[in-house]
C-alpha cells in the first residue's frame, strides 16, 4: 500500500523514472511479538553491512541475516522496557 502511494506521489511531481518495488528475502518473525526486535536487528545488520543489503536488493539475492529474538532481547537495555506500555 505504501509503495503505491509513493509511486502516485512521484507521478504527481511528473517523475519520468521507472519505479520498481524490490524486497530482499530475509528471515521472518514467527509470531506477532518480535516485530520491534526484528526491526532493530535488521537496522543493526544494515548499518554493519550496507553493501550486502544493496546487492541483495539489486540482484534479488537472499540475505542470510538470522535473528535470535530471545538473545537480542537479553542484550537490550532494560531502561527501554517501559516503552512496552
């Protein structure tokens, strides 16, 4: 949905470039509880290995970035837990 809005926005500004949606294949969370942990894990991996992400998007490759949500939660700063509400 967001991609369609972005393309509509670009066309409204007379964009003439071809726009394609590309998404690398990454591991996915197995439940509805770990979405924030996965986001943080992928941001961390992206900042450490930006070229691997760019190549995966450009050449439709798989990213071997695995997320161990339990281990990552143990390393998160406990001061953040109040954000859970």
